[in-house]
C-alpha cells in the first residue's frame, strides 16, 4: 500500500498558476496524498481557487520560506513530504511517483526534480533552468544542492533536520548542506519534472543569456518549447467573455445584433462562458440560452462618467463572488455583426502563449488621417498623402477594443487593462470591422449585400 505523501504548497498571489498546479497534482498516478496550502496573505483569488480542490489551507503572516514549510509539515500526517511551488506545474502524472522512488533507500535524505522553462520564461530563466536541471538523474554524495520548488523527503529526515526558520532564502541549500555533512545523499530525479516560469538566478546579463539560450535551442533534446506536453499549461483554461449592453440598446430592433455576437462567440472553443452585463430589467428581450449568463449592473455604470474598465470590474466581482473564476476575461460589443470567430481564437491564444497583459483588436490605417479642431487639423504621423505609402514614416493603428479585447483578471480587478505589456492584433479583413449600431443599419447593410445588379 502506498504511504501517505503530504504535499506542501506555499502561496502568495498565485491565481495565475494555482488551479493548473492543483489539477496536475490531483491527476497523479500516486493517489495517497494530502495537500496543504500555506498562504502568505494573498490578496487575489488564490485561496478561492484553491478551495475548489480538497486541500487544507493554513495562513502565515510573517513569511519566511523555511518557517512556512515547517508549519505545513507540522499540520501534515504523511510519511513522505513533498514541497512544490504554487507556480510549478508537474509535466505528467508520473511526477510524484518518480520523485518518491529514491526515498526507499535510507541513505538518501531527499530528492529533487527537474524544472523546465515555459515558452513565456525570460531568456535568463530559460538558460539557467536548462543548464542547472539536466536530463540525467544522479546521486549527490558531496554536492549539497537541493531545491524546494520540486522536492521530497521522508518525515523522519525532517524530524532530524527541520528547515531553518530564520533564513530569508536558500533554506533548501542550508538543509542540503546539513544532510550531506551528516553522511546522507541527495537524489536528483530528472524524470520528475515541472514547468517553472521563473528561474533560480537574478540580475544577470540579458543579452548574454539570450545568446546562450539560442545555442541551447539548437540541441533537439533540450528544445521542447513546441512540444505537445505544454498542453498541460493550457488545459482547462477558462476564458469568459463579457458583452456590455446598455438599456437603450436592449430593444427588439437590436436583438439580431445580440444574437449575432453570441453566435460568433459560441463558435470559439476557448470561450467557456458568455456574460451579458446590462442595466436592463427584462431578461426576455435578451436571450434564452443556458450558456449565456446575465448580470445586472447599476444604472450609474452606464453613464458617460463610467468606463469600460468600471463595467468589467463590476462584472468580474459579481462572477467571482459566486465562487466562479476565470483565467482570462474578454469583452465584445454587439456593434460588430461580421466579427471573425477565428480572430477570437487567435487573440486568446496570444494570452496563452505570450507574456502579454492585454491584447486588443486593431486596424492598420493606410489612408491619410488628420486630428484636431476643424481649423487646426494636423496629419497623424507627419506624412503627406502625396508620399508613396511604402515610404511614409510610421503607421497609424486604430484600436477596435469593442471588436474583441482579452486580458487577465488581475488587470480588470486593478483597472489596469490598458497598462503594462499591451499588444494589438491587426485585423486582415476590413469587412469584419464594419460597425452597425442598430438593427436598422444591420438590415440596410444586409439588403445592400444581397442586392443584385441588373
């Protein structure tokens, strides 16, 4: 029978990773586990997300790495102890089984596993992780290196050598030094691997790291960035889409625009829920669809003083207050009836694949564009329309935020949707950007498109 393994996970505002981490932990082949979260006053939705899993949650206000681990172990029952960082995602379901295997040898004090970079890791972190955590497993009898982000040991070893509860860092190296000096060994288990988005060193030369990563990328066995196993990082990603509608828009004349928007969003496999945020009182004029949720917002969130960020924040708070959480949140207005569902998929994948805070749809304007008062107009970009377009300086990008914008919950919560690392997604088909602000315009356009010349 498998011995109980207590998995200690330290957290501090880990909402981006905790669900993926726990999903992978509870999918392990080694089933006899208990999971203990030691949280350091998270201010985001880390704890609420963790509560969706069968875990025990402890709080620690004054965080010291070793002290947090010791606290978790104190309230655990396992014969084996596993330490896992909340932002480390086991790459497969044999991770824990492989990590615990060396511990049957009493001469081995502890084991630690491989850490692999994600596609979003910086060049410095990719270099460090690939160089430090190799592909061959081995036993250390002199080297005291030990890393708690992905490690395990027997409880009896912790009884003898608890972690230092005063050191502000490298508590794992201190522990490793103690057990090696005492005649024990440490096992490195390459087969027990996790994705770790940040590295183990800091303040190194970025350009030098970039060059080293380029060399590492040429080694086929190490270059796994396009490997299908990265699907574990995207598995069960929950993207919700908000459709903001004012009461003035909620008429029978606009019902086609509403349904057109909903039907387009439903074509996306990556959008898990559609939410209509409105101040309108009558649900019957909106939609009857089990996949669409309606959230009523206050009237003052529809006046001129309110922003899109205000509407999104209120809507997200209502969603999360019901115990429902998403990994990314998007917005789509009903005025784009010819929106391309493929573009939606592309934009959500950008959030999944790149280190981007927000991405919004846009159009590259190639015509001469002027800005200012009527008698003081200035050409944007300072270029003349008489200059060939390929020789003009700069470019003019028109934001189409209502076409589709996708961001992360923390940006909505902090009202920083349009701050930080922002990216635009240029649309290729001009026709999909056509705006219809009511059903009359929509019908007129459809009639025009269907008209046949005689």
